[in-house]
């Protein structure tokens, strides 16, 4: 069974750093692209970027370039999303999602990690 | 960037109704479009990919069509479990972009 299990909710202060994770299982992790998607409370879905775990090929949305860092550890079948200096506007639910076998749509999603940034 | 515009933003329907959601793209592309359903507090769920391919396990009352700049998602007979928010997403070119969402609510 394909699963993406994300790390737990985080409460941070502005200026702090953070790294959240997404562990894949039940499939060949290195062979499927992983998306990261943001959802601000009450708002729509925003695509952050994508990584191919086999070679860590990464593409960011221009809206998020320089604001976050995507990485992956294929030996641990885990993808990561990190911030060097959080802002209140980073408060959101963050989802990871796996690309399908025959296309770059997201066929399996993690349960989401809620990040709250507040002083 | 390809901008995706969904309409309507909110759709009121009764059980058994046929409803259609439209997604328009700012640039033309073939069929690299997906539809997702999201319920409150849950992750999105894939319904349709490649504009018209039904994800296994998704009820056949859901269907998608379109190419170019106009795509549609139709629910042939709305069921109680279908009241949710629906998003389109293009994956034709980076950055992949979502529509703003359509909330299907009970009339």
C-alpha cells in the first residue's frame, strides 16, 4: 500500500528555522517525483515545487524560490521542506504528494503538516 | 505561468443533480490536467487525470473532458458524499498551477 506519512504539527516563532518531512513507503520512492503544496487556512492549493528523489532534480515555483528548500534522502525514502527564517505568512498546511506512474499528476497525498508561525 | 480559472466559485446542488465545473487556462495545452476533491480537514484526492482518465476507485459518476484552454468536470448524479471543494491543476508546464477551487454545497 502506497503511503506518504508527514511529520507532525509545528508551532514556531518568526525567524526560527524548520524542516518538515514526508516519508514514502509501499512503492519505489526514488522513481516518483514528489510535490510540495501549500494551503493557507480557508484558501486554495498552491504548488511550491517538486523533487525527483533519484537524482534530487528540483524545480521551484517562482513564488516560493528562495523562500523554502526542498530536498530528499532516497536511502531513508523521505522528502523534506525547510525554511531558514519563518514568517507569520508561512502559517499554512503543507502537503507532499507523489506523482503518478504515467504522468505528473498527484495520485497519493500525505496527510499534511500544519505549520503555525506566531510570536 | 499558466493561470487556471475555475467557475463557478460556489455551486449549490441537490442530491441527484447533474453539475459541471469549468476550468479555463490562460494558455493552451493538450490534456495535462487533473481534478481533485478536497473535504474539510483532509488532503486532496485525485479524481481525474489526463483531462478525462478516471482514477481507479473513483465512482463513474465523475467524468472529465476538454483540451486546449477549456476543461470540465461533471458529476452526473450528485451524491451526499460529493459535497466538497474541487480543484483543477495543470501539469503541462512549470510551475504547476491550481484553479482557485469550486465549493459544491447542498442546496
